[in-house]
C-alpha cells in the first residue's frame, strides 16, 4: 500500500520551493493510486509562526492538494516520541549529554576540528562515556564506526554516508526539552505507515541519520525521492531573504500559476495542461505515471 506525505514546518507560508515538494509528493501518491497525508511539523516550536499552519493548509487546498486523512500536528504527538526514546535509553543506544555549545566548540578546538558542517558542529563525543559531573542537557544517539547508511534515492541514485564521521552522535531530545526533528520525523513516518517519502533535496542529508534511527527502532525504511531544489535568482537556496515570497493562491488563477511554476521545476509539461487546477493536476498525474524510466521511476 502506497502512502506518502507532505510535512511542512509552519515557519511561514508556503513558498515556491515548498510547493514543489508538496506537488511532487501528491503527484507520486496519485500516480501510484496511493494515499497522501499532511503532517504539520511544529515540533521546533520556537521557529514556528502562529497561524502559519492554517495558512499552509489553505494554500494547499487552493491548489487542489487535499489530504486523504485529517492533518496531524507534531506538537500534539510528544508522547509518541517519548515512547520511542525510552527503549533507546534502556538499550544504551542514546546517552545524556551535558555539553553546552561552548563546551563542544572548545573540545573540537582541542581536537583540531574547527570546520562546522552546514552550521552544525560534529559532536566530539565528550559525554559518550559519562557526564563527567555535568548535568544532563540533551540526549544523543550513539553512533559507531558501523553507523554507515546506504540507500538508493529514486532521483539521486545510490547514496552513502558515514554518519559517525560526518555528523557524529546527534541529538534526539534537545536541551530545551523539545524533541529533535530527526526523532519526530522517523517516529511519525513509521506510525503513519508512510511507504514513500518525496521531499526537497535540501533534506537528503538527513536521510542517513533517519535510516540509522529506523534501524535502531526496528521500523521499516521507506522509499526516498528527493526533488530538485528551486533556486533563487542569485543561485542560492530560496529563503525569505532572497525572495522566497509567500505563494499567492488568493485566486484560482494565481493558484494555477503557482502550480504551473512548481510543475515546471519538476520537468512536467505545462502548456496545454488545462485552465484550472483540477485539469492541470490530472494532466500531470498522467505525465508523472508515464515518465518512465528515471528520473522519477518507482
Ligand atoms: N518539516 C521539514 C521541512 O519543512 C520536512 C521534513 C520531511 O519532509 O521529512 O523542512
């Protein structure tokens, strides 16, 4: 049974890039005769904007992208995340960490490691063998030399990452008491029986960590397809600073225009795709189904 999802973080309204991920995940589900769910990823509460969840749901609806089940909110699912974390603690697959960011920087400096990776510091493993008298702040997933993830992305092909070397022991429960995205997304995808994940390429780098977690939790690894990123005019990733304006979906014409732009980024034929969202979506489902073999073959 195919079940896909779109999992936006309500840090603002949908923009051109997020609509590409939404459309691709919807098309892939429809082309497979599967279900499509929406999950509001508001686990990182400090980054969320009040009301952005409803704005996103309204934008999706205006584009004709209607979930097959009622959306869920991660902020209401923390008991599930705790229930997943507890056995990992019991099995010593995670450990408490008392390091502040400053402690991590100092330990890295002492080891001659100064280069952050995507702004994230590779954790030097200070608390792996105990808290050394410090108070526990966060819980980290224990990686080892065997923590190498392999997966075949439907668009990017065979992928490998040595998570131990590239990322280090990563946080599952943060110092501020919030569950980390990595844990929440893995627990939710498993609990919602998501079989196919279709999302933007900016998230591909998280996949190896998520696969390690799936293995630790004994849940299946879904199929992955990471879609091309929509770049801003300056060639950078779209962000609010370089023109990732909120999508205009206020009128049916505007919604159709936004969808057409997203479809174009996915390599779909836009001309002759119809003059309303319903007929355009139907035309793209047919194209998606027929686009065989790669780039998007199942
Ligand atoms: N909530 C994440 C984001 O908006 C997406 C997570 C996912 O699709 O796995 O960037």
